[in-house]
C-alpha cells in the first residue's frame, strides 16, 4: 500500500467518524422531538435521515473501491514476484504480457466503477446543503457547532476521497500501460 492509499483510507475513516458524530448529535434530538409531535420537524428530519443514509452508502462505496484497489495492487505485486522467477525469457515475457494485459483490463473495469461512484456523489452533493441547513433550525445544537461549516467539511472530504481514488487508479493504469509499452518496444528490438 502506498502513501497515497493511506491518505484515502484516512479520509474515508474521517468521513465515517464525522457522520457518526452527526448521527449521535441528531439522535439525542430525535428522542426529544419524539415527545413533541411537530409535523414540520418530522418532515425535515426525515429528509435529513434520508441524506445521512445516502452519505453512509457513498462512504461504503468508497470503502469498497478502496478495498478492491488494494486487493488489485496486492495481486499485481504478488504476481510480479512470481513472474520474475526462472523459466525461459521468451515464454516468461509472453506470460508476463498477458498477465499485465489482464490487470490493465481489470483496472479499467475498476475505473468505470469509480466514475459511476463519482457520478452518484455529484447527485448527492447537491442535496447536502439543503439537507443539513434544513435540519439546523430544528436541532438544539451546541452553541459551538456550525452546521454549515460541518457540511462544507463533509463535502470537502468526499471530494478529496473521490479525487484520491481517481488519482490512484490513474497511476496504476499509467504504470501498467508504461510497462506494456516498454515490453512491446523491447520485443520489437529483438
């Protein structure tokens, strides 16, 4: 696992912590609001809980993508160690090229999932401001808790996670394509 991957993992962990903190804050308010039957409040809170569900699902998507990327990198590394051991160089080169092409194909598939997840994020992002601001008036929040700033922080973390995963997969694709191009050039020279 590289340093970039650790940064993405850390940001995903921070997102989970931030969402959990907000759920705890609103959970305390929910028990208070259950005793008071306020239709407007319940509509606002229902929208807020829907938004929280969407955000938690998005975090799960990012965790899954991060896990799949880590697993792909681990298999590539293990396979690289096995490919470099013994055997004839021509047979090894053909086998290695096929393996690299397979990994490249897998990486492109993973990139498609990442793009789809980014599109889902774009859909959710527009709901954040209205969802958090709508519930702000209903909560008896601590005086030092700024919901607008919190929403901005959540948005920034999601953006950084998406960007981090995009960059990581682009680097993997670049490395694989570069290696395949080098192998092709070496094969042409022979």
